[in-house]
C-alpha cells in the first residue's frame, strides 16, 4: 500500500513540474481584437470630425463581424505605407485575373474575439506611434423601410481594394460571385423576409480616415484606416507577457444615404441611394 502511495505522489509531482514548466516557457504573444463604438468621434478622410451632409441621413449599424487584409505599425507620421512593421498580410489570389484578397481564406471575427495572435518574437522591436489596418469585409445589420413598414436586414460590405469571392452567405442566403470585386461590392438580405439583392457602390463611396494623409498618404481605392496610439507602443524584444491590442472602430453614423423622403429612414424602394459605408475612425489601444 505504501508503495502505491509513493508512486502516486511521484506522478503528481512529475505532472505538476511539467505543467509549470510549460506555463513558464510559453512564448509571449501579440493579440489583436476589434471593437465597434457608435459613440466614438465620426471622422472624414483626413481624420477630422465630420457630420452627416445636408440632404443625407445615416445610422449606426449593429456589427456582426469584420475582416482585415493588412496590419502595420508605423514609428512616425512620416513613415510611408509599407515602410513600417507589417505584422499581417492576408492571402491573395489571381483566380479572378488581377491580384485580389482571397475571401475564402479571410479571418472573420466578431467584436472582442481574437482576430490575430502571433509571437512577439516575430515583430521588430521599436517605438510605434501609429497603427494602420486595411479593412476588407464588414457584416452588420441595418434598418430599412419599405412601403411604410420597417424591417431589419443584414449587409455584407466588401471594402478591400479588390476581393476574389467564390461565394458568400448572409444568414440562409448564398450569393455566388466567382469573380473579383473592387471596393464597394455589397449584398443585402432581409432577416425575416425572403428578399435579397446585391450591387456595387460607386468609386469613392467609402470613407477611409487617415489623420496623417499630408505626410503619409494611402492609395485611392484602398481601405487603410490609420489611428494613433494614446501612448506609443514600445516593443523591446524582451517581453515576458502578452500584448493585447484593441482596434476601436467608429461606427458613428457610418452607413449614410441620400434622402428622397426626409424622414431619417433608409428607403431604397423610394430611390434612396447609399453614399458611404466606410468606418469613421480608428483608436488603437494596448494592454501589456
């Protein structure tokens, strides 16, 4: 009996040792998450506060999920796009002809969910003032009025520079595409009614806030949103704990249309056309 007890104690000590060793040697990670804030300041393309244009109306959508194509840390306001520390670049494909984001391989995450998790050892040490994120896909719910009746529908908005889409779904509706789609392709389905449609927003209909546009511009047709850390993110290369970055995106009246009937309701059946589906600002924060 004493021999069995001794063996059991040895096993417990051995398991505990290996468990502790694993915890102590686990590599610190960089973790990136998204947050959607309808009360965050609403910005224009130059990163300045913006109101809804006269003759238009807007609403703050209820976000379901989002995807990004590219993330970069920039040391200063003069760091050109691509010259900072690129920490993520999504898979691309030429299946549709020209190079495009491969939607079938996109990481799509909900608010608060981990979008990206990479070892800190893979990131160049440095002092970073800005963060750039190239958004690719948005999925959110909006309010729609038709013939005096209000409905809720779900919109899939592809805001990346160019995206190859095999097919995508909104709830129980599947949209076969099998082609490249430039920034502004969208699809919509009512949540409780058998109605769906899709289309292409005109060029330039997506706001992309960049407060350092004068010193570090972004290409037209991209969706590289730029935001400044409240205090610089310093990566030394000697971190022992995870760094969690939260990308807070402004959805403050981010879905905007031109009104035909001045009632603040989006009524596409009355000829009201969407003029903007872009996010309205980025505030990146971190916890070490």
